[in-house]
C-alpha cells in the first residue's frame, strides 16, 4: 500500500510539474500583453469546471453549482462565473470556421482529381459557373470542399491571403497551398494567437490521450528530435530551412494520402484527425530564464539522453509556419 501511495504521489507531482512546464513558455507573452496571474488562474479553473461538468453530466443526480463547487474545491460563485457562457474565453466560432474553410478549399484544390492535375498542381478555375458539367469553376470547388459556405467571402479571403489571384477577370489561379494572413498588426496577432491555441490544444489533447490509455491501448504517434549539441546561428538557420522544406513536403504527402485512401464518417460521433510539424528551441530551465524553480520535478527536459528525442503530435498541418504568421492546412 505504501508503495502504491508513493507512486500515486509521484505521478501527481509529475503532472503538476507538467502543467508548469506547459504554461511557462507562454508567460512572457502574458506579461507582454498585461495579463495578470489571476486572469490566467481564472482560465485554468474555467477549463477545469467545463471538463468536470462534461464528465458529471451523464450522472442521474442534478448537476448543480453547489455540487460542482464541492467536487472542484471552488466556491459556488466561482462555479457560476466559470459556467456562464457569456464569459467564456474560447475562440469565436466564426473565426475558426473561416480559417478551416480556407484550409479545406486549398486542400481540395490541390488533391481533388477534378480540380488538380499532375503532381497535385491546382488547376485554374472559372470565376463564374455556366452550368456545364465539364466546366471547372470556383463555385464547384466551394460546393465540393465546403458545401453551403459563402463563395464571395472565401474568394475574398483567398485573394487577401495571396493564396489565389484573378487572371483576365475570368479565371482564378492558385498561388499557394498555404494561406498567409494579412491585415492590421492587431488582426494578424489575433489570428496568430487563435492559431497557437488550436495547435497547443491539439498537442496537449494527444498527450492526454496517451497518458490515459491503458496498457495495450492505441496510442497516438509522438516523436521529438533535438540536436545533441548547441547550434550556431548559421546551423540553426540551415536546420530550420531543411525542417520547413521537408515538413511542408511531409504534410502535403499526408494530406494527399488522406484524400485518396480514406472515406468520410458521416455519423454524429465522427472525428477529424491530423498530424502537426513544428520547429522549436529547447526550453531553458527556470533558473536560466530568470525565474524561480517550481516545486516538484521539472519535466520540460525529462529523459533527455543522447542525441535524439522526438515529438510529432496531432495538430493542423503546416503549423511550422506559425512563427511567420502563416496559417497552413487543417485536417
């Protein structure tokens, strides 16, 4: 019993250290934007209450604020605040939908046999549809990739992000497989933050899935590669360039495979899956970063021995471009 208790306590400490390691890299961003520790704490408690509410919703007993507060170790007023949908901190649904629709349009343009040619090259499309079944038009692409979506809005987004251009006032030509979001600095920063939220949520979700799996359960792929020695600026830049080229090629190949070898699940429980690729800098310890050592073990570099570790987790494709404000494909 003592051994089991010790193991449970060690896992608890390790998990709390994981939360610290997860949040630490985001603290400079929070400080730059003037976000207080209390506001971050409220976001963490809001997420806790939302997940707890979901887990308890299937039970027969009434799901009251008092019951949630008792289980969560919070006050009733805090639970009421965090359950209030008007005070949610989640990304607006409209912005996420628009981003996903643009990604789906670009994906279909490069992978669907009707709209792409040899080697996955996107074909020029007619701006206006004539009703000819043999015609390839932008309207047909939209109906294929995003049925019911607003065609004019998507056209504006594709042009604004330099992903497509109008030729001779009658043809639409694809310029890029990835969308580069432009606009005011404030708008771009919001898009980058929304993008980061989606990528980080996907990565954390993948790790949580693996941690919750029983022995023999299906675990998601995750790998990491780290240089076995510090790199010069030149070495870093060359490594980053290779990673971007090969990463783009990798996610493009996977996207084409998904299109050709899988069929949609139309059931209400159907889920989407993906793989993310990103370039990173090895995290500094709290002392190196100028902070204090947190209680428990620091797992940010746990288990690093030798030259290679790897991590590839589920996230929207082409996330390697997020540092440049680029929004890539999402599957």
